[in-house]
């Protein structure tokens, strides 16, 4: 799986939210100021080349749909972050956020509850 650029990720998030869509639908769902249709079309073609999107012909247009699940991409990306920045340790990652005050005690308690329910 290839790493996505920020622009590619933003467009993929829209596809993951909407499912099958035409490029015009994606452009219409983008926040103002919207990029030109041609710019979005170029990114969509790159996403298809990278294997993130697949397409089907609908009349004179192509309808695109995600070829990769959002959860699979998140899992892949997060494991790379943990590997590269936290010596492969999710514990190190969480403790970094605790020390940097990006996660509260309440949020940690919620995480512990989730862990206990999953066990």
C-alpha cells in the first residue's frame, strides 16, 4: 500500500463516506473554496493507479468506488507511525500523548474500559 498525499487522503475520505461516486459528486462535497474539477479528476486518476479506487463506466462517465477499506488504510498508516516514531510500541505512542497532554485521564479510562470489554 502506498502512502497517500494530504490531498489524496482528503479525497479518499470523501469516497469512504459516500461510497460509489462520480468526480462531480466529490467536488460538490468538498469545502469552499472548492478545487477545480480537473484537479480533483487528476487526483482521482492517481488514486485509481495506486489501487485505492476502482471505476465502472456509466454512460459517458466513470463512477468510482473505494477499492481499499478505510480501516485497512488507517491500520497500515498507524502501524507505520508507530514503527517509525515510537520504536514499534503502541504503549510508547500513548504515553507520548499523555506526557504531551493530548489525552486526558478520562479518555485513558475510556480506553481501559474498551480494553477490558474486548478481553
